[in-house]
């Protein structure tokens, strides 16, 4: 049975990770398709920018988000002035931080899956009169679906476990932005909370394992459904 602290942290984490993946899924697939199928000036620069969160310290990413989207930031001041809306120190900000950190994993998995799709199939469809969008929607994306599912679940797990960028951009606010990693960090700072910290650690491991197992099961099921059947 989960304690109120554990339930609260778990629910916030699931909400943050779910919103993060929902927000980056379409842009991530679009960027992966662009990188997998086109050659253009600045492609290496775009590829580097996409993967930059993988190599930057998460605190740096959080700081850059704060400078850009904070109330006095380049974009944040306009959001505050026009919409009276502020992302820092809110669960939406935590979702944004998690999405930024998870974006490279999603793009990488989807790109590898798209590159594995036989270009000959796409070329054959175009010779039959299908335009590029129709080829993408009816051939490319369905064949890349296992990779898209894998990328989405990996991104979900990454957003679920995000700490540094979330702490910097959204802070550690109980009931608002205190996800599982932040709740665990808070318990570690309190003497005599070792047992509660161990429980949160176990919950985090279980949730992560369920995500990875679900990803593998969905990918296998999708591959079986797409495999040619003997007649």
C-alpha cells in the first residue's frame, strides 16, 4: 500500500511524463523523418542541437529554460504579458523540462527505425501516384511504428526520471512539481528517512521496468501484426 507521499509523487510523475511525451511525439517524429530522409545545409547543426541535451548537464538545460522561459526571460516575459502564464515552478514547467531531456531519445529511436524502412517501397508508391505525405502516412510511418513506440516509451521513462533540469526550472514544490526523483532527494536530506527513501527507490525501479517491458511487448506485437503471413 502506497503512502500519501508516494501516491502524490507517483501521480505527479506520471502526469508530467505523460504530458511531456504527448508534447514531443509529433515534433520528434517530424524531426526524425527530416534527418532520416533529407540532406540539407545545416543538417549536422540540427542533429547536434537535437542531441545536445544528452551531453549537457541537466542543470545547464534547466538554467537555459529558466533564462528563456522565466518571467523575465526572452520568451517568458511575453507569455506573462500576453497570457498571464508562467511555466517555471509549475507542473507544466516540469513536463517541459522532462520533454526537452527526453526529446533526443525519441528522435534517435524513431530515426533509426525510419532509416530501416526500404526506400524502394516509398519509391514504388510514388511511381503509382502517391504524393510524399501519403507515402509517409501509409507506408513509412506504419513500417516504423515499432521504433516510434520504443522511442515514446523510452522518452516516457526518461521524463519520469528527470531530476536536474526539473529541479532547476520547476523547483521541488510538494503537490506541484515533486516527482519521484525529487521526493527521493527530499527524503535523503532528512535524517531517519532511509526506509521511506528505499520504498521510493523501489517504486521508481518498478515503474521504469514496467515501462521498458511494455515497450518491448508493444513493439513485438506490432512487428508480428506487420509481418507477412503465409497463405
